[in-house]
């Protein structure tokens, strides 16, 4: 613009000046002007040409190494100037320098001003590592993730239920433990009856002589699908079976089922458990990404429902080998941090639930009794369904908060697997192995246990003290909180009023019997073990009775068994934890 203005001014000056005395003077000025402006134009053109050539050279190099995770051939691109930042970030995400790769993913996740096509460029050209990193970045735009590829059509005269049955039947059926055999046999038996019912019109549920004289409908079908999924959860704990599930189209079938049952949390939960188990096998990562699951997980981890978000977070953490070295096996969930974070982790806090508990529901606030049709008050908006994630993570962001889950039952009538008889000793070894795989013991930690979970914590610490490879678990334990733990047993196993639950008490309930010799030995061994250890122990007791079914109301853990006369609420327990953490860390 400045050059053009100068030319105009010069021309106007020549046009308005007095007539030259000699004509050759006029042409000399024009010739000088042409030489001057021509040189400037040439310099500007050459500089722009060289700059454009340099940028194209960089981008050409990028194009040779950039390949879409969904394509088998390398792509070449003709890059426009305004697309340069996107492609330069993509090139940076493929750098040999890990810090540069992480920085590139962070810059991508913080980009909220791009056009739709720029997000699509990243989605189509980024690699598995980058896509997983974006899914685990809290600020990432969901436009980074392509829609899952179209699912293959079901075979003619087939159904999802039949496809599930065929998938399950294709898995090895030998050298399985009793529970896997039980779930597999149950699922195959029920699905066979279901298929017969589809043709015959009637349904006989359970194969146990309890006929339901009704047409085959959604409820029986959903029940059979749950049986199949529970069996697949067990099979997915075996690496070679994961390979079979993938090879036989299991990822696509599970995705179809996931989309079909968006309003069924139990179905989605089991599907996520299977996927999380498969993600423990690194050679399956590329297949999981190509099947479109990362897009689904990226949306699920942002869910307001803690269970859905936590299951997605576990699977993505197992996929993210760039920033996560630990592996989270089935039943081990990270409540915080669920995304990638630059915040260094100083300590772990582990939550172990008790009898009939769960990784999430045990740590909720008191259930609200408010009429759902009434307006929500300001106090009730602060209600949390999992206070370790909502409160503790906010109060102490430098923590890794882990919650574990394991199956328990009050009665053998209600056990999920009748063949399963897991003692406290068996469960403690199983949990200790899973927690060690998750890196528990590598940094200072505090145990928070409720009910039977406290007995498991004591047994785990005692077992870890006997194994050299578990020495770090003992050395890094800074505190143990017992929350209504029956150190000397409970009266629960003595009640048989409610036949539905306690006529045939489960092994867990039997082990909690009042003054059980095994519990006395466990308590004595733990007290002896803890004498010379440098960690604090806090113990709290329940002050209100608990409803067991609709007929029994009792203090599950009496005052004398809990070893303390202090009552505690969720808020107070959180406060105690914050104080303990601030003292030690």
C-alpha cells in the first residue's frame, strides 16, 4: 500500500509541476521512478516466493510422515497458507521428542477458535497416540473425533442376541475357572431358549422350570444379553480370549449394543468393563481406535454421571501409553485425575468398600428423601453421588484417588456366581495384585475402608509385609482410616429373620460372625504388625441403624467391635482426610 501511495504522489507531483524546460528531463524522472519501484516489487516478490517455498518444504516433509489412523496409505496434501498452523501442530505431534508431542496435544486441546474443517483435518490425519491424548484432555473439542465408521449389517435372519451367542460360543471353553464356566454355560443356555422362543412364541426363563407364558419381548431379550455380557466380562480378563473377541467382530458388536442400550446403565457398564479389559493388551490398541471407540469414550468421559465417566476414564488410561505407565484392571477406577494433567501427583488415596458396597455408591451422601416433584433447594444442589471425586479432589488436587470394586453378597441365594467362594484371604491377594499393577506403592498413600473393606486392608498389609516385591506398599503407607469396620465381627450373620437374605448366609457374612476366631487372629496380627510402623490409624463407628431388606434394622457394627466411640459423616471424613494429607504431604 505504501509503495502504491508513493507512486500516486510522484505521478501527481509530475502532473501538477511546471512544464520542464527540456523534454529529456521528464523522461529521466519516469525512468528513475520505474527503476526504483521495479526493484521494490522484485524484492517483495522474491521474499514472498522464498518464504512460501520454505513453508511448502516443511509441510511436504510433514505430509510424508503424516498418515490417517483410518487409512492404509500415506497421504499427500496441497496445503493452503491458512492451514499451516494445523499441519505444523500435526507434525509436532509426530516428533521424536516426547515433550514436544505432549505440547502439541495440549495446544490442540486448547484450540477453540478453529473452523470445523480444521478440526476434521486433525481427526483424519492424527495418529493413535495423539487421538488418545486429545480424548484424555479435559478441554478438547468433540469435533476432533470422527463419528465411528458404519457398523456391518447383521446377517440375514439374525439378531444381536444370536450374534452375542455366536461370539461367546467361539471363545475357548476349556481350562476356565468355575465362574467363567458358570456364566458362559448360563448365557449359552438362556440364549438357546430365547432363540427357540423367537420361533415358538413362548419363553421359559432360566431353564429351571419357571415358565413365563408370554410372548418373547424386550425384557427376556435384555436379560439374555446381560448374561452374555457378564460372561464376556469374565472372558475378557484372559488376554488370548481378548484376541478372539476382536478377531470375531466383538468390538463392532459391542458398539452396536452400546448404541442400542443408551438408556440402560448396567448394559453400558458391562460393555465398558469388557473394553477396558481389552485395552490392557497394547497390541489391540490400533484396532480399538480404528473401530471408532475412542470417539465414544471421549464423549463418555465428559458425562455428568460419575460411573459412566469413570469407566471411560479407565479404558482411555489403559490406551494412553504416552503419559500412563500403570494398568488399571477390572474393578480399579481412578476418580481423580481422570484427564491428563500437568499437576504432579504427591500421594494416593485408596477407597475400599465393604459388604454389598460398590466403588461409587458406597461413597455417596445420604440419600435424599425429597419429593422429586418439589423444586431443588440451594443446599441440595451441592449433593454429590461420590464425595471423594467431588470434594476430596477439589480440596487436594495433587492426589490420585482410586476406588476399587469387588462382588459381595449376603446370601448364597443371591450370589452372582454360585461357584464363587472367595474368602477375605483370597480377595485381599487379588486386590493387592491389581493395585500393585496400578502403581499403588510407588508413592505415599492413605487407605480409607468401610465395613468388610477394612478387614481386606488389614489382610492386604499383612500379606504385603511377607512379600519382598510388595515392600514399597508397606513403606509408603502413611495412614489407615477404618469407617465402621467390624474388627471383632458383626451380629449380621446371626440374623435369620429375613429368609430371602440370611437363610443361607454367604461366605462373606460367615466370616463376619461375632467373635469369629479368624477375625480375632487378623486383629491381633495387625496390631502387632502396626506397632513399629510409622502410620496413623483412625477408627470411626456407625451411630444409626442400617436397614437390611425390609424387615431387619440393626447396627451392623456395634460400638465395641468398631474399636471407637466417634461417629462420622461424609463431610467430617473428608475433613479428616484433608487434615491428614496436609500433615503428611
